[in-house]
C-alpha cells in the first residue's frame, strides 16, 4: 500500500520546469491561447453566417428560371429607357448586348443530361459547378442591367437601389460564389467607374469631387443590405434544415411503423367513407391467400360471409369490435375478430375506418375442444353420483319386478284352480269348490297381493321414469352443438340440476324459482356447461363452510330489460375479497389439488361473454355465500350489441 501511494504521488506531481526555459514556455502558451481565442471567434462568426450550397437542386432550378425571366424582361426595358433618355435605339441595343450575352450564358443545357464521370469528379460535383457558372452569368447580367440603368439615368441616385435589389436576388441561390461576385461587381463599379467616370455614376457635384468617399458611403448601404439578406438566408437555411430533419425523422418513423405492420400477424386495414379498402397489411395474404393488390379498392364487406354482412354494415360507422366470418377466395370460411375506429375529416364528417382483423378460427376450434374436454371431465367427476342416482331406482325397480314375478306365478296357479273348478261349461261353483278356492286365496294372501301389486307397478314405473330423466339429461348435457338455436333456459337449468344432483344431494336443498322466459338463441351444450360449473361450485362452497346451517342452493330465472337472467345463489363459504378480481383468471383456483383445475369460471365467462354476447357477474360475502348472475340477450344473439366486453384470460389465452 505504501509503495502504491508513493507511485501515485510521483505521478501526480508536476514535472520540474527549467528556469531559463520558463519565459519561452510562457510565450508559447500565450500564443496558443491567442490562436485558440481567434479560432473560437472565427467559429462563432461562421456559425452565424449561412453555410451556402444547401439549396436542393429542384428548388435551385426553379429560382434560376425566375431570374432568367427577370433578365429577359430587362432587355426590352433597357432599350426603351435608352430611347426615352435620348440615347437612341442603336445605343440601347449596344448597351443591352452585354446583358444578352451574359443571359445566354446563364441559360442551361437540357436538364437531366448526365455528365460523364472522369477526373473532374462525380456527376453531382459537375452539376454543382455548372449551376455556379449559370448563377454567375445570371448575376453579371442583372448587375450589368444595374450599371447600364445608372449610366443611362446620368447617375441618378434612386437608380442605385437597383444594385441593392440585384444583390438580394443573388441570395436566392443561397450560394456564396454568386453573392460575393455581386458584391465585387458593385465595388468595382462604384470604385473604378466612380473614379474614372464619376459623372456616369453620380449625379451630384459632391460625389463627383469625392468619388471614393461616396463609394464608401454606398458600400455602407451595401453592407447593411447584405446583412439583412444574409440573415434572411440563414433563417431560410435553418428552416430548411429543420424541415429536412423533420422529414428524415418522419421517414424513419414511417419505416419503423411499416416494419411493425408488416411483421404483425393481425391484418391492419384502412378504408374510405364508402367502405373500400385503401390499405391492407401483408397479413391479409397470409390469412386469405389473396394478394393485397387484388383486394385494394374493393369493398371490404364483399369478403364477409353473406349471413354476417348486415351486422358488419350496421356496425362499421361506429367504433367497436365484432366477430364475423370471412369467405376465402377458394370458398373456405374463417372466423375473424375485428377492432376498428372511425376516421373523421377536418369538418367532422365520417371519412372511413382504421383497424385490425385477427384470425380466431383456430382459437375458436381450440375453445370448442376445451369445452368438450371439460364437459367430459365433468361427466367423469359426476359419474359416481350419477351411478348412485341410477342405481337406487334400478334397485327398487328390480325388487318390484321380482315381487311381481313371484306374485304372477301364484296368481297363475290360482287361475288354474279356478278353471279346474269352473270347468269348460262355466257352471255355478259348488259349495265344496268354493271352500277350496277360498282356502287357496287365503294361502296366497290374496288381499296382500291386491294391495301391493299396484304399488309395485307404480314404483317400477317411477324408477324407470327417474332413470329415463337422468339418461335424457345426460344426453342433453353431453350434446355438442355446432350451430346456435333457440333454447329453453328453464329446461336447460332443470336438466343440469338433475345431472349434478350427486354433487349437492347430501349437502344442500335446492330451491328453484323459474320465471316465464322467452327463447334464447345459443349453444345448448356450452350453456349447460356454464350452469353445471356454477352449481358444482355452489356445492363445493357449501361443503367448505364452517357453519352448521343447512346448505341451500337457490336457482332463479327471470327477464329484465331485454335479457334473460339466471341466478345461482348459495349460502356457502363465499369468496375472499382479496381474490375476487382473480376468479375469472385462467388456472386460478382456491380449491385443493385434484378438486379444481381453475378453468371452470374462466371457461364459463368465455362462453357467456365471447360466444353469446352476455355477461357473467357475481356478488359475494365471505362466510355468507355467493350469487352468480348470468345475463343473456333475448332472441337472436346476432342482435346483441356488437361491442361486448372481452375476456382477456379466457380458455384460449
């Protein structure tokens, strides 16, 4: 540690300076600081000045054509002005010939010709050189106009302002070369011509006696005007630079958005006010197999299944989401889910829609398979209870049938005795024969048979009816329906209670209060699974409670505001408040392993909300019980609101 500290101290100490070399080193340091200061000053000045040469080529040519027109207008104007001033037509032509010569040099060759690439540089460099040559020629033409007009006017002071205007026109090129050439031209004209021929430049005696003084005065005006032009030039460059930066950022943003849209598995679309697609992402081809170019410009509804077009058209002008079917070019049908927002123009009028289309065909197939799997799981879970439910009536049906069998044999013997006594002639029974038959009836306990046999028949019939109802309920519960149809919810709930009786028979009494419900359009097997899950959950909640109060499950149905409502209420353990927001989550359960999979309520909500456009809600008090409420739209499910709440953690998540 001491060694390292010593090394750091030696390295940190400044190097010793020779006393004789100290003045020289100080002078060098002063010169370096001066050079740095001068460089910094020059840098600041250059930062305030325009860069030059930044004008886009198309803008440059457009401005150059305007200056050529100005030069062309000066030619006849100068000739006329010469004649007005008394110099004559020939003198005017002679004066304007210089302007015409420079003007011809300023006229470019045919644009678009590509210069050969050689030792002089690339085509871009050659193009910049030619533009500077044309700009210089145009500048000399206009400045010659200024000099000629000053000369023809006899040095009229107001005519000198023409120079200022021309210098301003030279800044249109936003290039230092033509601008500095214009300044140089003015200096030479006012300096040299003012000294040699002062009467042709100035029209007053003071200027003619002191031409250089007035040249300096005019130079001050030129400098002031040039400063204004340079400021405007600099601001123009800054504005263009900001615009180019903004345009560049916009291009980067568009490219980033384009890459995201192209990589997205959902179809991103945009349509106009008439429903014609003007943008489709490549995912359209992935889903349908149809090239995007063939679909653009056509109505989006043309691809919708005919049975779903009315719903799509009715909802297309509102923000929302909708599930419908698309017909592929090969005739296949796929189920898609679309979300969109309406577009408005500046006046608030409908201008089209923008949104996404997601193929949910495979997801719906997996949901159906999952529903069927859980239905089979439920059947397996209920199998023991169902077997017991069937075994009890079958047992007493068997006992009654066995009793009837034995009784029937005895009756047949008695019937034989009657026939033997009566004989074929049908004569009256003798007294001895009567006693014999009476003894036989007493031996067979005929009174008991007459009493018990009708009861046995009725019991057998009742047991058969119970077995039949259980089997019928199981068949309906296990029914897999691919199409919606009108349903009697009361009958569906009653069948479900029959199937689930083994789950609640020893735990709770079931109360039913069925109202008068209109038909509901839906899937019978799926809704039966929903009610089974709710009833089984109610039975489990009652089994998990600590209270000694008798268990009770109450099922009610009624209609309200155009919806059919089914409530399943229990007095079980209730749902803890800290998990109420999770009970519809996939694989969430409060039951022990092997008793619950955490899919029942998630699947139930997916069926009610996604598949039937309804709602599944609940209220609960811990320790008091829970009530689940199923709300389904009455009538055709297609008439339900198109935009319904979606279950995010449904069975297909």
